[in-house]
C-alpha cells in the first residue's frame, strides 16, 4: 500500500471548497492534547471568532466535532422532545433531512412545502403558525445547498418569534458567504459547516445557541437520546473558564484549520467576504449567460456562492462533469434528489471564490459543451 | 487575532498520542471532493487496511466521521432497539458510558460490575447470561482507557456467542497496540479511535460489523434515532463499488491522515506493532519501578500502551503534571472519575511508543518528584 497523493483539483462544487494553503499548513502543525492549556486558549479564540462570523454574542457558540449533518442533529436532538410539534420548511434536500431528524426522535413534523429552487414562502410559514398554535419550533434552511435558493431568514424568524416559537436555522452554505445576523434576526439555534464559505477542511460544524435555546435544553423532561451530541455535556468541555470537563477527544488538527480560516476571515472582514462572494457571482453569471446557461433560482433569492444552473438541452451531463474533472481538474456539482440530471451546481465558496477560477471554469465549460 | 502555534509537546497521556510527521504532512495535502473517483479509491484502500488492523474480513469496516465516542454511539444506536436487554460490563469510565448509550435509546442495561483497575470477570458475565436468557447483546471494553486494564475479549465473546448474544467491543485503546482478532474471536461490532495506537490525529472512529450485526441493523423494527449515524444510510456511502450515495461530507483531510497511518502500519506489520508496544512497556515499567512507582493493574491484565500508576504518597499530583508540561513539554494523563487524584496514566501509544520517549519521561519524572 502506498501513500495517497490527491490530484490537484479546483473545487467548484457544493463543498468542500478549495482550502487555502495557510489552512492546509495549519492542519499539519503538531498535535497537542485536547486538554492542554495552549489548546484551551485556541478554543476560546475559535469561539470568539465564530461569534464574529455568526454576528452573535451567544456564549454557546462553538464547533461540533463532526460534519454539518451532525451539527443539524445536535440542534434537533437537543431541542426537540418526543411529541413536540415542529414546523419544518422543505424546499430541497436539507429541509427533508430536517424532517427526518424530527421524526426519528419522536417529534411531530408539520411540513411547509415549497417548490425546489424557490425560497421558503413566509406567508405559508405564518399560516402554519396560525394553524398550529401548539408548535414549539420553526426549522428552515437559510441557503439550500441542493438548489441554490436563499430564504428570508430575518422575516421567518420574526414570524416564529411572534408566535412564541424558537427557530432552528441551517446555515451550512450561507455562513460567511451571505448576510447572516444571528442576534439581530432572533435565530435561536444555527449550524453550519467548515468546508463551505469558511474554506476549512470538512469535518466540523460551527453551531450557536441563544439563551432561550439553552433554557429549553437544560430544562428538558427527557434525556437527549445522543450522548455524543448532548449539549448539557458538550458545554462542560467548550464552556466558560479554564476548567474544562473531558467529554470526547476534540479533533485537534481540524480545529487548527478552522482557527486559521477564522483568522483569515477577521483579516478580510465579514462584510468584505459577503461582497466578494456577490461580485464574483455576478462575474460568473455574466459568463454563463454568454454560454446560454440559465439559472434555476430567480434572481432575488439566488445564492452567490452556489450557482444552480439548468443543464443545456441535449447535453450528456455526467460526461461533461467527467471531462471537466479529468481534462481540466475542475469539480462542479451534480443535481441532488429531484434535481439530479437537471441541474449543475457551481460553487464559488470561500477560497474558491476568486476571479481566476471563474475564467478557468467558463473557459473549460465552453470548450467542453 | 493571530495564527495558532502549538507548543512542541511529547504526548504521553491517554491519547492523542504523538502524530508522526508523515501523517501530519499527509493532512496538509490538497483537499479534494468527497465523491471524487480518486477519493473513492483512497476510501477503498482505507477499508482494506482497516480490515487488516482489525483482523477481519467484515465488508462493513470503515471509519465513522467523528471521534471514538461517536463510534461507540454508532454501535449502540444501530444495534439496540427500545426494550432490548443489553449486558453491559463496567470496570471503568467507558463501560459507564456504554450504559448511558443503552439507556438513552430505551434499551434495558443489565450491569456486570468489576472494580476499577480489574479486568471484566468472565464468570460474572456467564452468570449474567444465565440469569438473563432474553439478553440480546453483551457489551464490554477491551482496553479500559480510564484504568489501563485489558479484558479477555476472546473468552467473553465466546460466552456471549454460546448464549446467542451479539457483542459490542470498545477497542479504542487496544487496536494496533494489543492483540485483537475480530473474526477469530467472534466480535460482532467494534469501534476504535484514530488518535491512540494508530497515531493519526483525533476525529475518526474506525468500526467493523459482522454479518450477524448487519442483519440486525437491516432488520430493525424501529428506525435508528440518529440520522447521522444510521448505518443503513452510511453503508450507501462507504459501501461496495464505485457508485456511492452522498450521505454526509467526509472529513477528507483527516482521512488522508488515517490512510497514511495505516500505510505505516502495513509497513511495520501488525504483530510487530503489538510487540513494540509490549517491549517498550517493559522498559518503562523497569524505570518506574526504580522510582518506586507502582501499577494499579495486576500484571496479567496490564495494558502495555497505557500505564496506570499510583501517585507516590505526599505528591502534589497536579503540580507534577504541570511541571512536566511546562518545564519538559511532556503531557501525561490524570486519573478519570473515581481514580482522579489517585493515578497517573502514562501512554505509550503508536508513535509515542519509542525508547527515547521513555528515557525523557523517566528522567523528567525523577527530577520532578
């Protein structure tokens, strides 16, 4: 058996995005103990920078030691108790996954459906809140990675709060790429992924919980079914002060990488990052339009960091992706679920979101089509 | 905010162990997509080498994308259904954690207790099997990381199999450091960690499941409460063939590291690795004995890779550990749970298990005490 040498790809799919050399090199720093005082300091800095990225003062802001799917599960398994009514908005794959999470732990999911490619319709959410006065939670995806649609998180949270519901928000693809204000918008529980617009390597899920959410978690009448994700325990490790209780062994080196990506974010500035994602999206859109390629999502809810476009008629879509990968070393994403075979997903996330990559991708697409 | 520079520690605690430079440098290789054909090939090689490490031909042998605690949870949440009777052997912290896993998902845990520092008593296990003919599973820890005791996994599995039970075995600390033969010993479900004797960075949990275990998982009458750990879904991603179904985004770079550590294992040879852990243990034991330091665990069940020793009387144990860390850059482990303040845990795992480290540790201990 030989060491593995990965090919030199340009990652323009729905994530992971290209990882900056600074972050890769941070990953290779010497592993230290997960209870080492030096490590605890790094954890504190990571929490602080994640608060900046989420625009929140929530004390419980930290990365879950597993991918975004586990971050999603951490939110649901801690906040939903058996029998709880949860309004789940579905406009793509990840809304459906939220529903799966609710029902597996015995919650009662009330579904608000929207067409894939459309944003969540706030009017339907309001109607569902009126129809279900006993609902306790509203859950929705801010940026649907399967469709490239951005929903109005601010408005949906306002509606939920007005009806006494707490909110669970999927920000896997939006964090750092699109405007997102956890405190201003009244988001109670939110999860993201390290491998999208943060451009760190996959494997961590930044989360944040409001005081209201923590109150629900610490006053449950049933234990959390997951020991690994029970925030009552995880808080002891990621909590305040120098004394941390051992819970699990943190993924030390992956956390080095996340820390470095957050340092780079503070250097660039959050608003600048949002603006960069937007301006590069406009460049790509211009080029795609010249190739006669059209977007799935209407302009007002189009995600800049994830460009879902219809596959031109008569194109063998798998062959195109394969040519891009093998001849140009460019990865773009296929459609998921109902949109498989119908769309491509071109990511411009984090370190991938650079002008030179847009040129490379457009030129390769033009030659391939 | 500045980039993080970890201090240059020697990791002689209960894990993580020192990571070899080859593995660190593998982690820094360029991130590629988790569905890239090159990555799928690397996954296949990883599975194959994990089969070698576990001494099994189990097709379902792979790393869970999260730390050992999640590997434990993957075993219990998939194999235990509400109401199932599970015999859980407790002789340390991790046995207690197994019990937590069983009860949180509605299983009925029958406890076989042994003193901390002693191995699991097979006679008690047999008695419990006789007393509970409706028990479905026997769960125990092969190498108790909290005490340094090794239990007779072969014999306990034989007893369980004779009574028609399947077995769940914690091999977090034993894998690659102590003799372990999954197929020969009839182990049905087993989990380990990447950061112990494999000396990869923390964050992955290698697991393996027998056909009998898979049959139970695929014939459950209730859904697995965890979506993230549901092996019915995970198998679609880590399963056979080139066509993999997206489940979650694999921690790409951490898997590079695990792959490299397994390549190094195949170079050294599994039996040679067991022997190295044993001979270095004997060296450390000799030195500790000269310092008048005694072991918690009786010789026949003493783990070579985790040396649990009584703190000499009149010693300020926290001060000693702190001096070792700050003046010598050596990390050793404190006691956990009931053994906090009573023992130290000196790890000789994986890349840490080298003669020069034993000299460094003994000399630093001598000067400090």
